[in-house]
C-alpha cells in the first residue's frame, strides 16, 4: 500500500516538473534530503520529522529549516511540506526512490550495480559500462561495489535481474553437479 502511495506522490511531482533539468534537480534535492534524514547511523532528524509526538506545525518548523539549509528545489520543498501536512513524511524515502525511477525512465537511463572481487580500473569500468549499455540499449549509471567473497568475475544487478558470472557461483554450481552425479551417489 505504501509503495502505491509513494508512486502516486512521485508521479504527481513528475507531472508538475516543467522540464528534464528540473526533474534532475528535484531528484537530487530529494536524494539529499533522504541522505540527511535517513542516511548513516544518526536518524534523530528523521525521528523528529516522523514522530507523531510532535504536531504538524512543530515538524514543519524543523522541515523549513532543513529545506532552507539544503537549498532544496522549490517543487521538492513543496512535496515535503505536503507530505508533512498529510503525515506522509515516513514515505519520503520511497517517494524519492519512485521519483528517481521515473526520472531515469524518462531520460532513457538505467542504474546498474556491479559487484567485483577487486576494484575495477577506470578502463575496465568503462568497458563494463559500454557492454551494459549495448545490452540494455540505455544509458547506464554504474555503481560499483567490491565483494572479495566473489573470488573473481562480476555480478551485475539491473533492476530485478541479476547477471552472475562470479567464480564463487561457478564453483558452487560445479560442487552441486558433482554431489548430484551418479558417481557421488555410489
């Protein structure tokens, strides 16, 4: 249910954004707000903004200070004010994610997370990005993560799809085949 509500807010915000540049500015503003309020270990600001103990007006006072300090886009600020008034501030991370997805879709871009056992060189990262762009037919925003347990190879996540060419997975498959072979049964 909350995903549906978040998508409605995101779509409404997308509908009032006048152009692609504004859409990116809004997305960046929402990302900065979420990073400040929900990022890291200190979630005190999020706790205050989402707490039913405080009145809408008290939360709005704090929210206005955050909007000003972060210099958020006016439309993003209006969305946050509306979310506060409707007691939907806990949904802001989901709204921001849904808005980013809509912005990416509109821009013909896809976000891909690539995990490797060792950091990629700039040259190899460019090759991986180019291959992923050819595969998806879209512009790729690449996020890389180092996961030593992969041993070698890479794992790419594109939306809900996972492409796993890691050595760890290959070794696991070989192990399963050996354990399930008729010779292992004897």
